[in-house]
C-alpha cells in the first residue's frame, strides 16, 4: 500500500466503487438506505416498517476470532469506522486525539479506515493515505465494493494485515460495530498478534432508536443477533476498552467479564489556556450582545436540540440559542425554529474548523447537552461537556447516568425532553457564579493507559 502513498485520485476513478457501494447498501437494506438519504436531504428519517438492519441473517455466521497474546513493540494500528478530515463527529475527534497523544508519548500509531471509506459516504480522499496533523490514515479503496458481506470482511482483513505488516504493528485496536472486529480479528489471527476492542456505543440500540416503535425493534431477530455479535467481539478480544464506568457496568450486566479498561473522553492539557474573554469572542464572531445558551456538537436527533429550542418560550427575550455544528437533523431544527416563531432567537453557525472552535465555546453563557433518554445516551458519554468545563462555562445536561458521570456531578440537570425543566435549569445556570475549572482527564492520561494496556497483552 505504501507504494501508492504519493498517488492522488480523480473523482471519476471512484465512480465504480461509489456505485457498487451504494448498490450493496440498497440490496442489503433498501429501507435503511432510503432513510439515510431522506435524513441527509431533509433532516427527517423515513421510519419505514421492515428495515432489516445492515446485515443479512447469514452475515452473522461470519466468525470473530479469539485474540492471540504477544509482546508489544510500540507500534499499534487502529482500525476505524471513519476519521478526519471527512468526518468530524465525536468518534473521529476521539480517534484523532488518541492517535496524537500516543505519538507524543513515544508510541508509533497509525490508522486504517473501513472498506470503501470515505467514498462509501460520498467523499473523495486525496490519496490512498491521508495525513492529518502528521497522523497517517490509510484508505481501503478497491475498484469495486463486494456485494457479499463475508467477502467484504476478508478483503478488509487482507488490507489490515498488509498495512500492519508494513507498519510493523504488534497490536491491532478497533472499535464498535462488530464488523470491524470480524475483519480486525481475522487480520490479527493471520499475523499472530493481539487485538483490542473499544466499545464506543451500542450500535444495535442506535439502530432500534430509528425504527418505528410499533415494529418493536428490540424484539427483532436483527437486534438480538447484532447484540450477540457485539458480545462475541467483546469476549474474543484480548481486552475491551470502554468510555465510562457506566458503560463498563452495562457490559458486565450483559455477562461480559473479561478485561475491561475505562479510558474516558478527555481534553488537551492546553485547553484551559485557549480560553478567551467572552466579549472578545463575540466581537471576533460578530455575534450581537445577548445571552447565549447552546452547544458545539454534531446535530443529530438524539442530541435533543429540539427541546432546547422549545425552552426559549420560557426564557427571557435576551436569551438566544447558539448551535455550532452540522448534521442530519439540522434542516428539521431550522424548520422547528421557524414554526415556533423563534428563528430570530436561534443562531445556526454551522460546522466550524476544529482549530477555530475555542471562540464559539467562549461566546456561550451556558453550554447545554439536552440529550434524549435512550439506552445509548444512558451509557455513552460525549466529549463536548468536558471542553465547556475546561473553559469554565456552566453546563446544563439531561439527567442521564452517562452525563452525570462525564460532568462529575458538576452540572445543572433536568428531566430529558422537558422544555420547562430545561428552561428552569438554564435560568439557574445563568444566575450561578462561574466556578474554577475542575480537574479533568487529558488525552495524555489516556495515552498512558493505552500504553500500559498494550504492554500487558
């Protein structure tokens, strides 16, 4: 693969891969594909009866191989679902910060993304390898995307193994969902090296949340099969990494009792020093002088920003919502603001470069994380509240176990989905004096934990 490192591509070269990738998605689950397209275009998913999930029944027979053990020699290859610069959500940011921090403590990390990415999501890479902050991301870009899942896994595994050999990797580190584990475990078995599984969510629960309630998705064969494969991956890995104690306890309750290591989301150690005066931030961003409550976030349905917009009806006129970010739910939120006659009190700033994000945080009077109450949001911790705390910004959050853990009981909590309760929490946060920045975990801390984990395998 390194022979292609300097090679760049034209858009036309990706047409067969893009067409075959989309064809595979449509063939496997046309309802899910239609819903994705609808969400991207309108902000509204199509909650169609009969979405069968991303895998067909026979796909669940693809094995996940038990991890070997062996000496860590300092080089780790991360197998990722997506990455910067083509994806900018919490998953991609956490991955990139981990890779940077591992490099800074003397490890040799690099990454390889899933089969077909980023072409499979409509983006064009600059080449077979892309460098972001000196971190190398290898892309797996076949001429055509295989239709059969088992062939997809084998092809991905071959590319992972080849990249790992060329890099001299002695550990493979992948994340949910389980198809990543299937490919990574096969590659690790070929190389005779250990692999680690990082659980960053509950993919089957996320799928269920987007299905019509009347179809009882959590009772479906797909849900139970996908859940069983996730547990199979956790048991097969040399170690499991989770983002919170809440997540660890949830996994243990499912009967997974191997080695489980908590590596929480974190901040850069230099983050507090990047804080700027609120008035200066608003001047730089050309924001009118008002009181702003809001978030820097991916704009998706489970973040609950519709509740935040509706809470404005119960807040003083000088309070406005500021949302920084992009996502599938953004069109729906813009329609809601207009329908509720609140468009003049909601600022949609769109996606901003990560290198220029500090002023947007600092312009806020209150940072709000109004997540809805779902199985996923109860266990998965976001990063954004940590950054707000690093800048000394008061945080209002839904009263969910994961949010209480990540905010260390130092936020103003409200009942999820209740605009009146959210407005009351915001009023309390606006009236409260600013507190000293709490002690927060850093990515350097995380890198040290990973290094110790790899060395123990």
